[in-house]
C-alpha cells in the first residue's frame, strides 16, 4: 500500500465505529468470565492497531507498556538464540501476547513478535489497567486474575517442556 | 515480501507524522493567533477535563454522547447560574458598600501617608516638600482611568468566554473521541505505545493539577473568609473570594490576594490590631496552604520539585503573561513525562 493510500485509509477508519462490542470481547478466552457491563468498561480502554504482514509488532528489549489481544490474523513469537531469531510459537485470533510488559514496569519486551498476516490487535495498557483497578477494583482484580492465570499456564507449559514431559509448548510469556 | 513491507514503512510513517504535526500546528496557531479566543479555549479545555468522566458514564447507560454533553452543559450552566446569583447578592452588597467608601479610603490612605511623611521628616531632621494627598489622588485617578480604559476589553473577553466556552466545550466533548482516534490512527505503530503512555500520563497530570488547584483555591478562600469573619473584619466574603481566585496563580497569587484587603482594612479602620489580625489570617491561610495543601495535593500530584515549579512559573510569566503562569506548571509536568519516557526508551535501546 502506498504511503498516501495508507494515510487515507487511516483517516477513513476514524469514521468507523469503535472497537469490538462487549460480546466479542468476551469471546477472548482470557476475558470469557467478564460480565457484559465489565466487558463494556474494559472495552473503553482498548485501542485497535493494524499491522501488515511482516511488520514487527515489537522487538526484544523495547520498552513495553501494553498487552495485545489478536482480533484477527496470525503472529509469530520469536526468541533470540544468540545468532538468529527462532520462532517458538504462533498465535492466532483470540490469543494474546505482551503480558509481561503489562505486569512488570521495569522489564522490557522479552521476545520479538512479528505479524505473519495482516493483523488487527487490541492493545490494553498498564496505565489503563491501573486506572480500572482504582475506579472499579472488582473488575481490576478479575482482569489481573485472568492474565495471571494465563501467564501461570504458560509458565507451567515451559516448566513441563524443560522437564522433558512435553516437546511442544504453548505460547511462551512475552 | 515481509522484508519489502518493513522497508516501505519509514516513508508511510513519516507521511503520517508530517500530517499529524501539520494538524497539531494548525490547532495551536489558531489558539495563539486569536487572543480573543484564548480564555474561551482554556475554559473549554477545563470543562472537558471535568465533564468527560460523567459523559462516559452516561454513554454506558445508553445515552448518546451528543445528548449527554448537552444535558451536562445545561445542568452545569444552571449550577453556575445559581451559584453566581447567590454569590452575586452577597458580593454585590459588599461591592456597593466598598464603592461608596472609596472617597473615605482615599482620604484615609492620604492621612496615613502624610503621617508617615511627617514622622520621616522628624527622623531625618529635614522637611519633605511633597503634597502626599495630592500625589495619592493623582495616582488613584490614573489607576481609575486605566481600570476604566481596560474595563471594555475585560468585559468583552468575559462575555466572549461566556458565549464561546460552552460552544467549544460541547464540540470538544462531542468530538474528543474522534479527535483522539484520529491522532491514534495517524501514529505509526512503532511510536504508538510511547505516545499513548505519554498522552495518558500527561492527561492524568493535567486532570489532577486542575482538581488540586480548584481544591486549593476553595480551601484558601474559605479559610480567609472564616478567619476575617471571626475577627470582625469588613468585606470578609469579598476578600475571601479575591484570595481564592488569585490563589490560582502560583507564588504571587497569595500576595496579590492579600494586598487589597490589607490596604482597605488598614486605611478604613483606626484600630491597628485589626490590621495585624487580618495579616495573621492571610499569613496563616497561606502557611497552611504552603505546608499542607500545596505539597500534598499539587506538588505531589504533578511530581515536580519546588525549584522546577518556581522556574516554570517564571518562564511562563515571561513568555505568556498571566495565562502563561496559569499553564506553566501543567506544561512543565508534561515536559517531564515526555523527557522521562524518551530517556527510558533510549536507555533501554542502548542496553539491548
């Protein structure tokens, strides 16, 4: 897409409706237990981004502030093995990545994430989550619990992988 | 293919950034090149910061953004109208009494000054050939003329703000989300996170600063009003109001707020202990403000050192006068946030 065409597309997309509706937000596995009202509140704090195939969404070591939910498309999670970037997981619609930066202020991005196809992602920022936790502690606790559970599941997968119990792990923490 | 796309991005990103910079420059140039619109614009921004949360709440209850904005503006207008009407009756009565006493105040001021001249003559052993009363009358008449000359400009600015501020507020409230979306859409992906963090923190700082200053003005105004009422000083409500309003200006505000009260009380009453007590009320209110209210509610929320606060207010005054002093602190806080985030990004990139 030419630079002017992309600029025009960005301007046109402003007129489109907001992000996802509450029902669609609850279709993400980590937020499936939110009520409709809670999903609506959370929805106010999400920002949609579009990435083109091959675009680096974020790189290892970068300052990170947000978690991304994949609304559409596929991404590749890559780790640096000292020589090249090795793909360790592929994530698709409904998955999420970038949770480490959401939870830890001082830790930069731990992996590189690249869009494999044209992607639409929803970004949830740490600042927004802090804001939600102050304004609506019940929702804040629920969101933190959901993200922590998913993170614990990923950690458990990695532990099993190290122990040699499973060869293919799920998505690593990003 | 992916490699080609990555190579193509800088061109697309810079076009978006140029468009965004042009758009921002256009908005700022309208603000800076039309002085008549500045008070209305500032007032509208303050209104939007206050009303955006209830508008969001009403939207969640199913009311459209347009209707929510209209409803809140109408309710806000009614509330301000009632407050002004109630305050105006007290203010008006005290203002009329004060206006009627202006000749007495002038005479009192001249008497005090002449007494001071005589004492000084005695002390120095020489006569000072100055007609103090005439000099004071000339000075006051110049001040009066200047005030009258500035009155139409002030009245037009005030009426303009009264008319334009609600209109600006309505359109900003209605379209703020689209504007925000436009800016976010135009941000290249690689700057998206940093910009959002800076924007969110700067917005929160502005909101907290505004809250803190309003609270500070209210508390200082109330303390002066209660203190002056207790000691039996005249025009307690009027002087409390002046102290509250001028307190919005950092550092010189409290002094400006105290001067008219102390001059009028000093020349209007023979009893010097009332002047002493009134001074104590102002000093006490400002000490409480300086020790408790300002550090706890303002400095901590904007997270700036006292030296930075002082320097930013001084620079604001030099660059943009009274409005510069008002907006200097939040702007300094935003610059600090931008600086911190930029340093953090550069440092992290270098470490990696």
